[in-house]
C-alpha cells in the first residue's frame, strides 16, 4: 500500500512539470555558471563604517551581491560606481 502511494505521488509530481511547464510571462530558464564569471567576484578591499555595529565592515569580502538600483535623497554618481549619498542603516530604523 505504501509503495503504491509513493509511486502515485511520484507520478503526480512528474506530471505536474509537464502540465504547467514554464509560464508564458517568464523570460526563460537561467543557469548560474560560477566558473564563467570574470566580471564579478568577492572583494576584500571595500569597507564602510557600520553605524549600527560601530566598526569597519568588509561587506563584499565573502559574497558577490546582485547589482540593483536604489534612489534615496536624490542620490547622484559621476562614474556610476561611487554614489552620494550612500544608503546606510542607522540605529533609529534598525532598533525599532
């Protein structure tokens, strides 16, 4: 009995991919290729003073973060790398 329920569940899971597949609105399947990524990688020379922990933090030392766009208080950049002002958590918003 348990074996037949297992096989039934397995058949249901396998058929659900065939029935639904990829939705029409999706761009497509993406595969992360760690070995082929010469542009982005962890950096141990980027630091900032964390206003919450009150210490220098190497925020890119371990991981690579996805690039994003964020605008706050009319942030500007001349080279699209260095932005002013930099969004930084402060004790007022983090302690609530």
